């Protein structure tokens, strides 16, 4: 037989089971014993059976598409565009189209009729659209955990955001900073919540008061500049600024320049300016130096003058990982509550006195 002539009935006869059992075994549905499922799949492979994908979708009411829900501010952030491209590329490898959902969301039932599964990226606990998405009746993968109440299981791909900010704070301290500040994002996403909590816990653990300022989740360079100007004017002892929002670092650099702070060096005899760093637990004297780092790497940090030290969250790979987990769940290769971890890296550059 050729792959064009082999049917479900042929496989059923060869395996000694019913046609419906073959269908359930190959689709991973129904109550089929594992031994029977393995035998049916082996027979199908031996005979060269190839399912008609269009017919299979009709039988399962499958749409051949998955939905992607991004934060409302995503369209102007490089991070989310790269993430979306990675997700689309991976979904296509499993023959799935990607449908970009409106930020406002839609009724869960309507969504379930249009897609086989959902990717919900950086869900906010306060986003009224998210509960309906999580309870739409299709498999869901979240990019970062959802911190609000959820009716059903959802899988997730997560980064260790506490560890990434800890790495930045440790790095600027090693470069001589003694009074770091963090421009942390507002909102109730897991990322924003973790960064604010980590800034406080790191300061307590190291006996250092971290100057924490909250800025919009997608703060513009102008908003970051305004916040940094106010911060450095009110507290000139701040000698390192770590900004969280994607693309906001140039605003921090502009504020530093306007106030006569030299980025990438330490003033008051400390850090990379050639002097001896002050003793731990002391505050460096006010001076021209300032270290700058960012929680999200991208064109704005890599192309800045000087280039800015940042955490590379590898957004395209992150999008692929989210889509891959959803594909695995749809194909019964993973459980619907699977959690996978995504790696990040710290890219050190001249803004913290590092060679880059």
C-alpha cells in the first residue's frame, strides 16, 4: 500500500481494533490503553498511514490556529515584537497559524471557536480580559505566571526575574556603586511584581537602601528621563540607576548628561574611576559618576552612547518556547499544567564601566 491509499480502516484491520479506537489512539484522545495506543501507532507507521489534516480538523472541530494575547502596550515595544515573531515561527512548524488577539480580549466562547489554544503573555492580574482567556475552554500557556485567580490549569514558561535583577544589583555594587536606584514597572504582572519585591529584599539583605521609583510598565524614554532627573536632584548620592521598562534607558542617559553625571564611572573616589571603592555599608560622596543598567536588552541599550549593560531575555527564543509548549500540549506531548524555564544572560557594557 502507498500512503495515499492507506485508511483508518486499513490500520484498524491490521491492528485488530475498531476504526474509532484507531482514531482515538492516533489523536491522543479517548480512553485507549497505552499498550493499544502504542500498537496502533506502530501499525500506522509500518503501513505508511498519513492522516488527512483537513479532515482531522473537521472531525475535532479544530481550527488549525492558536491565539496570541499581548499587553496593550506591546505594539511599541521591541521586546514583544521579537517575542511574537518567535512564537509565529514555532507555531508554523507544527502547521498552526497565529491569530493576534485584540488587547481588550473577547468572550471566552468566541475565542475557543476560533483557535485551538492560547498564548497569554505577561498577564496582568488586573486585566479584565485575562480571566476569560484562561477559562476559554482551550489549552492556555502563559508567558510568566498569572498572579490572579484562575478557574482552570494553564501551563507557563517563566524566567527567574528575581535572579536577573539581583545579578544587576550585584554587578553595579561590584563596580563600586553604594547607593543604587531601581526604576521598577508598575502593574500586577509577575515580572513587575518580582522586580519591585526584589529591589526591596536585595536592599534588606545587603544593608543598603535601594532608591525604588515606580514608572509605567512601558515607560517612554521621556518618562524615564523625568523620573531620573527628579531622583538624582533629590538624592545626588545615588550612583547607579537600573531601569526596567524596555527602551527607556536612553532617557536615563539624557538625565545623567543634563545633570553633569558621567555615565560609566564612579565619583567620590570609588568604582571604575580609578580610586578605591568605599567600604560596604557607607555612602559614596556625591560626584559626577553614575552607573546605568537595564532589565531588558534591545536596540535602545545596544545602540546607546555609551552602550548600556542589560539583561538579555532572548525574546524571540522566549516566544518560541511558549509556542512550543502549547504545541506540545495540543499534541499530547506535555501536560496542561507544565511549567518550563527560560534562560536569560547578563550583557555587561560601558555604562557600568565594563568592557562589553
